[in-house]
C-alpha cells in the first residue's frame, strides 16, 4: 500500500513540474506546465498574439497563442517580452507547430500572472487611427 501511495505521489509531482519549452513537442496532448523566456511577441493579421521563445519562431519548438477575443481575460501579454514565464494548459499542435492557447491569466504562474489589463485604447486590428469604441477617424 505504501509503495502504491509513493508511486501516485511521484506521478503527481512529475506532472506538476514545469518542463522546458524545448520538451513540449514530446508531450503533445498532455496538460502540462511549460516554462521559458519570451524573446518576442508576434501578431497575426487577425489580431492574435504569439509569445515566441526563440528568435526565429519558424524553427522554435513551442509558442503560446493568445486569440484576440481572450485578451480581455488575459491582460497585456506584451508586457511578458524578455520575461521567464510558466504557463499551464494543454499542449497541442496546429499546422505542424507545437503550441498552447492562453485563454485566462490564471494559466500563468509567478510574476507573469501579474500583468496589467489590456489598455482600453488598444486596437488589435490596427486598421487606421481607430480605438475601441470609436467609429470615426481621429
């Protein structure tokens, strides 16, 4: 009975440990904690933000995506540039790249979880000199 309990406790501890982002592809489909330093923030045409852990995101083992619709629940992830982060969630693959979707700030641990809210005038689509809630050109 003690050995079974020890095995269960070891298994729980192993899952709780954060893995380096370079190991994320080995854990596809698992819910894990992944850690690494955000070296740059990319943005798609649709307004999604990408936390990249390598200078060349195309050759990187892992990225974190924050969809435009989730920014209000996550906060200003642009503040995470050059910071070490820990993120919890399911490791998935999209178009051959390993990633995790950041939907809520509570997926972040440590200092990274203390990011400020997204500014009210942040224009995720950058379609001119417009800000949220305005309908005419400035």
